[in-house]
C-alpha cells in the first residue's frame, strides 16, 4: 500500500501511526541517501536516540512498503536508501502537524502559568 | 564478550528471521552488527534487537498472504529464544537480587489446609472461598 504524493500533499498525516523510528529515519534521509549504519549514527547525533538494528530494518521495510523511501543499488554489502517524493511530502505534513501541537502546548503552558 | 562469541550470538539471532528477509538484509545486518559491536554496543543487546525484529517480521502479514500457523509457531519460538537469551545474559543480576528484611508475612504462604466440606454440594461462590482458604491471605 504505497502512499501517493497527492495523498500526502492533501494533508493526510500518514506518518502519525508509523512510529518514532520511522519518522527519525525519514528526517535523517531528508538531506541525502544513507545506509543502515550511517542512519543509526546520524539519528543518535540528531535526536540522541539509539535505534536497535532490528528496529531499524523493521522501520525501513515499513517505509519502503509505504513508498516513502526506496533502496538504491547496493554498495558492497550495504544498501543505501533515499527518500521518495511522497516521503518528503509526508514528512512535511507530519512536521507541520507536530509544530501545531507543539505551539498549542507552549501556549497552554503560558496561559496556565505553571 | 569475545569476538567469535559475539558473532555467533548475532548470527543465531539473525537465523530467526524468515529466509526472504535473510536473503535481502542478512549480509548487511551481519556487517552492521559487527560495526555496532566495534563501537562498544553489547552483542547481547544487538541480538535482542534482532530477535524482537524477527518476531515482528514473522507476525506481520505480507500483502496477500495470511498469517500461517507455522509463522505464529516460529514467532513463539523466537520469543522463547529471546527469554532464554535474556536469562542467560543476566544471571548475576538475578542472583544478586535480595529482598529487604521484612517482618510481614509473605504474600502467598501455604497454610495447612482447612477441613474441606462437601465441595460437590457447595454453591460456586463457596468453592472459590474454599480454594482461597489454602492460603493465609488471598492472592
């Protein structure tokens, strides 16, 4: 079940239910293709999250099934992945949604005066 | 953990994945594990992550494919392996766990069985009470 670019652009947040690991992988791939080890390193640096290799491959398979990433030709034994156009659109929608929630949370904290 | 032992542990975990997955990711996953071990991540932790991934992989139905009984059995086997692996890697922690001295009674202390009345003729609720009477306190 791949996600079309139109679906993502239409504002449906398809990343809402895929889990944190998948979102972090997409964010990591946003600046260019990476293979598994590079993804783990980058995500640790980016978000201070240590992805287990089992979690990584599960998330990569899920994102690929959704058509949000695609594998590139293998380099030696490593398979780099890159984000697809629907993947980029889905990530934008998800980040926009997170920003709205974040802004609302901050506003409520101010109003609550806690 | 020594190198060959770590490699064997990870390879054992990777064997729990379906063949289709191993054909696609097996070599890369082995290399990735070696790199992570080199970075100081414990092999047991990597193996556990792969075992959890293998369980998910067996339990996630593919497109147009129903989850078969053998898949569920494999997933259960993988889960059992995970528990065994966890138990074998943390025996010292488990052994050193000590209870603080307590004056209170243990939660489930067997007591002398009370004389059992005619259970067959008792209504259902009474049967339940009779079973609980074997302990000092209900569990």
